[in-house]
């Protein structure tokens, strides 16, 4: 039953209002003749609505009392007034009343005004609750979320790494374009113009920002148009990809160097030239597919053999060509297709294409036969919910105050490889533990996990709230994934809920591991090689292995950074050898016999073979192998 307080200094009017309200089914919880007494008792009576005489006779007028009630107690107020002049109405509006009822009060006006005010107040409370929920999600997202209006940032989520060094006042008072690297500003301005004009284009791309300390960081942007505070604006999701891009660039450079020393890799490799000719396949490629290099002259022959069904082949080639169009050096895409091997066996392969700076394509392939990737379904939601959830690259899960999962985005399905219906309305501890094996649980049982979640729902200082934790999960039918997980509290009128964000770090860790393995392999090859091996740039020995130092009679690492002049008996022989080598190196490998001076002063006859690290650019250096010619 709706509880109503009456504040009226005329007893006859108060009694009439009380009778009318009770007749209409309302409860009158108190009648007061002054604003002071009403404010003094409103906290204990807790009315749902206040009828306030706009012109109370005491020191505190009705407008002043209503303003205090609205601001301090958030209770709707309707004015009772015999004064309908404009100045009184304008003064009363400052307290944000929920209506005016003219005296004498009719039963119909009273009932209509009360019901309208109660319904309006209820809707406003729901709106505030919804806005609070979304704001909590935004402020706890691992991505940076910005809202841009008229070229300025009008809202930002906390993200110290993205805009490091800038405080909120600097960010919100500075045009967004000022944070962008000068070379990337034309791109941002053009895409912003295209977005505002409604043009359809690829909205996810990378750009650079300059932090307050002068550091350059790379961000990935995803954006869409929204209405923010009744004005059109642009909501932007930013992801820091600086470390990922640096790792990918280092990996590509290491692959070019590694190709000269060995063709042994733990996964299949195909290098496809810009003319579609297959320039290289490694032994692992042959092991997976059964095809030798000479059997596959170009990409077209490979496509026919690997994808004999013409409709499936068209789908694969369309996907490849679409990814290839407009590709930039260093860009890569990962896709999964079924291939037919030379022996007729069907295998499921994960392909990754990396475009090199010379426009060639490095295609790696991993045999993942038997793995089934579930289709991801987008759930229906409001435009605002979709912008926050579905456009995020991170999984977001909302856990109710009893530990039940009540909402997820599609990224959670992708990461966990579980379907939406297998996750929703289940306890979070059941879902999480099902993705862990006995080793990764580390003694964590169901009951202790449940108690930890309930504690986090009840206590603001739970130790793992707000902490990023890295864990391994084992999705059904898939391989191990490395995840970064963070939990945060969401305060609502129904109690405390939990938000859980998750980021898939698997590919980044694989890149780091592969890079380390390649560096280790190269180091092992250099150490164990039976011939002297060294790297030369601008006639300076950048590095040399143990065998080269032994042949030339120097201690290990002595030759690193030394001019090759120290190896020759005189200036003339040094100049003559340089002429032979650099006049012919562009044609391929050069092999010459030379006389070198050892560290102990003795001369030694050697045969040296040299090849350019990059035949198109000998300034990048040469790799040299050295053998002693028997006396």
C-alpha cells in the first residue's frame, strides 16, 4: 500500500485530503503543519510520497521543505497550491516536484496526480539502477572506453596504461586528436568523418598515441555511433596492443634469419610469393600433408589438391582473398579449414597467414584434427548492452548475489568453447572448475571456491577483487588456453553482484614461447657447428661462434665488434679480398680461398663461403662459414 505524508497548515484541508486518500486505497502515514516537523519525522515514517502546501505559514516555506526532502531523502513531492501565478510556479520548479494540485482539491485530480507521480518515480529509480549497472561495467572493463562528442572526450573509463600520466581533468578538457601520434592524425580524422557521415567501413584498426611522458603506444580501436545524454556521439573501445605488435615484429625478423640456418620447425610452413608461386615448404609441412615441395609449384595447384571439392575450395579462397585485400606488412589472420592429404586422409588444420614486408605471405599450419569449434550466437539485448558486451574483445560474465551466472557475452562462449545455454543459470564455481584439470586446481575444491565467491559478494575487501590473475583452462574439445581473469563488484538495489572479465592470452604466450625456442635453436646450432660461422655487416664481425675463434686462435667473443681487417696480413690483401666478395655477392653465395693471420701471429690458409642475409639488400649483412685448408 502506498504511504503518503501530508504537510498542510490548514486542518480542514488536511482532514479532507486524509479522507480522500484513504477512500482511494492509500495509507496516510503522517500529517504535519510545518516543514520543520515534516523533515524531522520523514526519516522514521519513510513515506512513498509527500503532499506539500506550497505556502506554509511557518518560517520554512513549502518550497524550501520540498527541496530538502527531494535532495536528502529522494522522495517525490507534489505541491498543493492556491497560488497559480507564474513567479510562484517558477520558484517551485527548482525543487523538481512531481506535480501541482490546485486548491480546492478534487478527488479525481488528487488520484490522477498521485498515481502519475508514483509511476514516474518508480521508472526514474529503475533508470538510475540501470545506469549504475552499466557505469560499473564500463569502469571495471580491462579495455578503455571513451565517448567522443564534438571532437572532445566527454566520458572515459579508468585505464592508466592507455593514457598514462594524464589526469581526468586533462583528458576531459583536451581534444581527442591531441593524444594521437602526429603521423596517425589524418587517419583518425578521416575515419571520424566517415563514421559521422554514416559511411559503412571497417571500424577496427590500429593507431599510435603519445603518453604524457612522451612514450609511444599502439592501440586497437573499435567504435560505433550512440546517443549520449540526448546528443549523438561516438563510443570507442581501445585495447593496448603495443606488446603484441612488438612480439609479432620480432618473430618475423627472427624467421627471416632462421630460414638461412635451418629449415626445421615444429609446425608446417609455406612461403607464398607475391606472384602466388610456392617458394618454400618445410619438412613438417610435408609430414602433415604428404606433399613435397616439387609437387606444389604454386598456390593454385595446392588449393586443388588440398581442397578437391570446388565449392569448399571457393569458400576457402574467398576467405583468403578477402583477408589479403588491403593487408599491411605484419598483419595476420588465423583460420581453420579441412584439407585432403596426399594419402586421402582428411585433417583439420589451423592456418595463420603473416604478410611480410616484401609482400610475400608466410603461412603456418598446425594439425588440430578432431577439434570442433562451436558457432557463436549473439544474444538479443538493448543497444547499450550490445555496445558494452558484444563489441568487447574480452569475455564478460555477470554473477548474481547467490553465485549464479545470469549473463555472458559472446566472447565468453568463444573463449570457453561452451554454449550459452550450458553456462547461464549455473553456479560460477561449477562452470569454472569444469574448465580446470586436477593439476591446475592446486587443491581448490568446490566448497572452498563457493565460500570464496560468497565472501566476495558480501565483503568489499575480498582479497582477489580487482586483481588480475592468470590461469589455465581446458575448454571441452579444445586445447589448453591461458587466461587473464579479473573480478569486480557491482552494487545494485538487489544487493552486490560480481562482474568477471576474461582475456585470452594464449596466442601471445605461444608467440613468446616460439620466439624463445628459435633463439635457443639458433644458439645451439652456432655452438655445435663443426665449421666457423660468423655474421658480418659493413666488414665488421658482429658475432662469431666458438669454432671460428678456435680456428683463428682467439679467445671466445674476442672477434665480436672487430673489423675484419685484423684477420689479413696486410692492407692490400684486405682490399683485394673485399673486392672479390662484394663484386659477386649479389649473384649468390661466394666462395674464396684466403690467407688469414691467427691471434698467435701464424698464417693459416682458409676457405670462406659467404651469403647475404637478404639478397636484395646486402647492407643487412652476410653470414660466413670458415674452414681450414689442409697444408
